[in-house]
C-alpha cells in the first residue's frame, strides 16, 4: 500500500498520530494501535518506516561510492556527496529517534550488518554533520529544496537538544552553539502576509510556499509538485486526509477529502488564552493566535473515534496559493505544497529550550526575544507577547505545540519532556476516552519491529 512507503506520511503516523495532536478513525490494521499506544512489533507502519529509512541509507551509500570516482576532478560533485551524506545522517537521526539501536552501515556490502547502540549512532550523525559543514554550500547558496550548511547546523542543534534523552549526556551548550550559527544565516522568519488575513504563518503551508516568502524560513524541505511528483503521500496526504465532514475541499484547492486525521481537544486547549469567539456551547470558534487553524464546524469532544466530526479538524495545510493563482494540477487531485522539515522557527525554539535547560553561550533575554518574534507573527501584533516570568520549560513545550503541530516532531518533544508514556494524558491515549498512563511501559518510547 502506498501509505506504507512514503516517508512524510509515515512520519505523521509515527510522530503525530501517536500523540495528543492527532487522532484518526480509519480502521486499517495497525493504525488504531498508533494513537492508542498499543502497537506490537509486527505493526506494518512501524516496519514500513524502518524499511524506508534503511533504503534511504542504502541509496545514499550507493550514490556516495559512485560519485567519489568523479569528485577528484569536479568540485560540484563534492557538494553532491556532502548532500548525500546529510540525507544519510538525517535518515539515521530518524532511526535513532524512532528505533534506538540500529545497524550502522556506510558501505555497500553483501554481509548482514551488526546492530550498533544509540551512542554509536549518535556519534556517527554528529561527526558526519560536522565533517560536511564546509563541503556544503553556504546558507541559501543552493537551489531551493536542496540542503546547505545551515541545514547541517540546524540538524546538529536538534540532535544535541535530544542528547540527554537518547544517550544520557546533556549537550545543551552545543545545541545553543549550532542554533546560533543557523540563526546567523540568511534565513529569516517569514513575515509576508500575502493573502492579507492578518498573519504570515499560514503562508508556510500553502501551495506557493516555495515563492511566497515562506522559502526564506524553510531550511530543509520536502518538495512536492502536483504535476511532476505525484503521490498520495506527501502533502497530498496531509491536505486531503484532513478534509471531511462539512469542510469544502475546493476551499483547500483540492477535489475531495478523505475524512482522516483530526486533532484532540488537548491541542485546541493550547490556544485557550487567545480565544476570541465561542459557539452556543462555549466551544472556541476563533482565536487571536492565527496559528490556531482549526475547522470548528465539528464537535469539541470526541465520543466516537470513527466519526470525523468528533474532534476539531486541522486546516493548517492547503493546496491554495497565497497569490490566488492556479496550482500545477488543475484537477486538484495532487498537491503542490512543500513540507518544511526544519524551519528557522524551530531553531528559535531549540535555542530557547537549550538556554532554559542550562546550556552555556546563550541568554534568557535573547530567548525571550525570539519567542516573542514568533508570537508577534502569530497574533499580527505584540498583544500575545510574554514576559520573562512566563518563560519556562512548560511554556516552551506548549509553544512548540502551537508553532509546530502536525510537522512531525511532537512525539520526540513529549519524550524529551518526560510526558509521553507518563505524567500527561490526552483523549484516547492508551485507548481510554480521557486518556490513561496505566500499563504504558517506558518501552513505548521506542518502536520495535520484526524485519521480514
């Protein structure tokens, strides 16, 4: 099945559907177990992601070996190799996050690989990204959609932020160092409100996010094109699967919806301080924080997981263009929207968190300023800005939810904050309507799989 092979669709299943930010009524074998946190090692989606990442490593290894034959006489080929090494390191970043101990393979070989531990994989990713920094093109020196030096710096900042969780070593000072390097680059927070709706945030997730200003914030993207890279994964999945109930597909630039994932009230409640309107039942329908992109023509509470209108739909992703032009696939079957894997906004949040966790080389004043820059964009003014007394780790986790929901990072964040298997419940966590941590062993912080 197509959904069991495409990377970003699988990332949504494993890192969003398993959290407070998404729930789905589809009954495909293995899907209900993801939100319930009741999967087994034979879950086909967990297997599929492992195979996808292992295949990425294999393809990267093959490219590197063959390209090295030309690198001695062609400087451009050296940068190609560095990009392939980044992709391989990023695949291993996912493997260490999702599976923990995995084989480390850097050469083409017919021999079965031996499993490496998390520390060894961590060291490999760290050393690879540092080694290719000077081989990659400088910030925004590459064509859009291909990685540059800043992508390596931003991924290192993300890696170091998770070091204490993954290998038991705090590396928040290193996270600050590399976040600062990424922030000193030509990338910038998008403030272009092209469609004049009061916020530039939604431009990040529209069909022309490669040209509308959002491209200046997107450090590493997965590019999609409704005419030339057709798939029912990617942004076609995230846009069309999110449409159901009373939502109108043409409002999102597509020809139909699949009635799939929506969110739980746990995410909606992250925006409770910015509510500007409610319905007759007192349920929120509008927010001052423009990141709260929900379709509120649904029920706030989830009584039946199989009913799409139980739970607010997420209207964050769209195949509409900010400039109103027609997308590449005029039928609306396939989507143009690119998926930002790493945004500068995340680097801001990584810096702030690392400062609050005691890393050296950063300061609270800068962290506060960066957070308020994001919140000023979200509100369209400074009314949502916070003070230093409000800046703490709990706030950072909540702000990450508000800024980055449905972008493939939530499970990792909850684990890092020790709120995944315990200390925090959300609707239908553990299969219970009000959520439960009962019998959720710590091993659910990693996925296990049987390789066939």
